[in-house]
């Protein structure tokens, strides 16, 4: 008797748990890859539109219209976590420490202030608004460091609830998009030169792609400065995640809850990020390799953003209430205010 080729396929189209793990994951990963390809293709024609933003929106649209098929779930979960962490590791290859150090002490101090004060005060406001510790920390990290990648990195340390992660990512998308027309208008109102405008953009905007879009709108001089300042904020992702991990371990130790798995002292993907950054700093990686790696890294992050977007349920966002949005407004104004203060006194 011949065994049917649909042995591992259920009547609903879901892949059976008895199927090999790669087969369970393949449909969802393929869908995420197609979404990433669409995002990168649109970005190629419209450079001011972030590929990551496109794929997040695609994921939200798919989840809330046609729905996510059961056979996709496993692969989308992998895209939203392991694939995203690989993308964060490769992001380290885009950062050279000497580029950051060349900014000078004043701008480096400003970047440290933006990240440290932004995370601490935004987190505190979230707690005042009665948000959970994890939700407050996800929003504070995303808005103060590097957007959705920072949200995902923080989730890798604190293991937040899925709805908390997607809420933080959604807020980063909403407020980061609003910053794209706001920052150039503000730079013009304050009569900033290209370097000052670049510092303001790189110091205040959430996502790297959004910074590139704004820098390009202002001018080539502003673009170069904006990207380096933004990447300086990204460099602080590793130490901030290490600090959060240490505090998380202490929290579990203080409660004496042995049933909760404590996070590693420094998550593996953070170590990978640091290793890639140090490798880039040595200068031994050829430029063509860096160019290809940047495309791969963007593709992986775009696929991951689709996975995160697929977790965003409009009904869920309606239920979260106003508090996360209030924290997002506060965090945006705070980070923008610190960046503006630093520019005006420099």
C-alpha cells in the first residue's frame, strides 16, 4: 500500500506535530521570506520607506484580514525570535567603534545621556501608569535605543508576554513614523546646520531606517552624521541588555522563585553582537562582504518584523488602553528633548 504524500498534513492544512521540525517551520518561514523580499523591493524603489516598517505592516494586515494559517505558526514564531536574534548579531558588523569614537566626547556623552536617561525615566513613567514591569521596559528600550530591534533584544532578556512585545513594536512603528516629518521641520524651525540636524535626527529617532530617511531628506551632510550618531546608540544596546539581564537575575534571586528560569548573565546574541562589532572594528572584513552582510541582515530583520507584525491583533491593541501610548509620547518627547538640548548647547 502506497503512503500518501499528505501523511503529515491535517485536514485543516496544518503540518502534523509528527512531521520533521524543518517541515513544520518551512511554510511560515517561506511566507516571512516572501514578505521580507516585498519589503526590500519596495524600499529599493522608495528609499525613504523602511523595509522593516513595510514588513511589520504586512504582518499586521495579514493577521487582521486573511489570518495566519495554522501551518505558518511554527515558522513565524522562529522568524520572530531566533531569526531576529541572528539579524541583531549581524547588525554588529555595521558598527565600527572608531567611527563612534570620532564623534568626540561631547556627542558620545549626549548619546549615553539619551539612552540612559531615556530608558530610566521612560520606564519609571510606565510604572507610574500602572504598566507591567516588562511592558514598561520594552517600550523604554525601544524608544531610547534602536526601535524594534531593542524591543526584541529586551524580550530576549526578560521574556515578556507576546502581547507586550507586539504592543511595544507597534508603538515604535507609530511614533517613529511620526518623527520622519517632524524632525526636519524642527531642524528648519531652529535653523540648524547639517551637522546639528544630523545629531538631532540620530539622537532622537527610533529606527535606523527612519534615521536614514530623515537624514536623506535634510541633506547628505546631515545623513552621514545622523547615521553615526544613531549607530552610537545601537552600540549601547549590548551594555544596556547586560545591565537589564543582571537586574533580572537579581529580581529572581530576591523573590526566591526557583521555578522561574533566570536569564543568562549576558545573552548569547548580545555576545554575538559585540563579537561582530569588534570584528568590524579591526577592519579585516572586506567591503564587499560587509555590503552583502548588510543585505542579509536587513532581510533577516525584515522577515522577523513580519513575524512580529503577525502577532499584532487590532482587538488586542484596543484593549491595552491609553497607558502604553502615554508612555510612548513621554519617551518620544524625552529623547527628542535631550537630543535638542545637547545640540543647542554644543
